[in-house]
C-alpha cells in the first residue's frame, strides 16, 4: 500500500495536541522528542485512515492546507460547534462536487473538511 502523509509545521506541542486530539478526534500514534533539546519534536496523529505528522522543525516552513474527506461534513461541523471550536468557513457546496468547511489550527494550518456530493 502506498500513502502520503503531510507534515504540518506547529510551534506549541500542547496547543496542537489540544486542537487535533481533543477537538478533532485524532489520536496520538507516536511522538519523538529530541533528548538534547526538549524543544524539538515530531509526532504522528491519526483518525481512521488519515495520518498527519506535526513538527516544529524549521525544515517545514510556512503553513499548510489539508483536505480531509469525511462521510458527513455537517455532522463534523455540529460536533465542532458543540465543542466551541471556531470555524473559518461554514459547510457549503462547491462547484467541483464537494461540500466543505474549514478550520485552522493554532499555527494557521488549514483543514478543509469535505464530503463528496
């Protein structure tokens, strides 16, 4: 099996864990922390078959955007509202056949949560 796993640059590991694990329902698969400096980290999170790497390394500059396909974007939206999470774009239909919404993590990485329509 082949797979692509995007790396998203994050700064604060605790804020990132709160956002992805507590708010979006991802789980922590593994985490590496540099023994020499407690500041460097690289970790993998997953939700079903979706995997993301999060790192504070300067090797991954800037912010990213990930399209995350789910069975029901409206149900995800309702769940995020119940948790009080800010949403950048409400669920809406797009001309290319997606119903999608957008949230941003604390570091400005965008997650476009989509359902094919």
